[in-house]
C-alpha cells in the first residue's frame, strides 16, 4: 500500500478497500494507517542492513497480505527516512549515555587501579583539545593552536 498520496473512501489499494480516512480493510481486519510505517521503522532499527527484510517483518507483524518487494521497501524507506534518522540519533544518544554511566561506575568502583585509570582517560577524551605547540612552529601556527584552545574553553564554560 502506497501511503504517499491521499486515498478516497471506498477506493481499492493493492486489493484493500479504504474504509475511512485512517483505516484499510485487509483480510486480517481493519489496519490503521501508519501501523505499517511504525512496524517498518521498528523492524529497520532492529536490522538496518535490509530494507526489504524490514518491510517483510512489518508486513508479517501487521497481519496483512502484501508483497514486500525491494522497490516498495526503498519507496517506504525514503518516505520515512527523516523519522528513521531521528530515532537512530535518539538511540545513539541513549547508548552514549548508558556507556558513560557504565564508565563512570567502573571509574568510581573498580578495584583495579589500571581499570580506574583507563576508564578515567576514556571519560576525559574530548574534554581537552589536542593542542601541540613545538619549538619549530612559527608564530602563526602557535596563534592558531592558542585560538583552538580558547574556542574549546569557551564551549566548556
């Protein structure tokens, strides 16, 4: 079912009748529009390697008789790309927060000093810029490095 256009009540789409503005009539009963989209997004986030596989899973979970082709999967994926990217970003941020929490716990509670040192180093990465001033640098290069340091300090405060 192609959700890219508006449908008319009573219209048949891929053999399914549109029974009102938000439902398709399928052999399994009424299917709320958007359910297939949600199922696709969930399936794709679980296995982002296969758009067609995600569409097949979405179709199975929705209980509809719909042939999941590669072309249909690409069309659906492109239509839902903004929402997929938004959810992937949220998952990434959640994963980073969890990882940071685990690292902080390890750093605070590890019995082994090398584990504490390693986790502390990992936690501190990115907090301090990699400024390198050497005696063979010219004034312009040194000023550039100092400028980078000042910008980094502004972001921290």
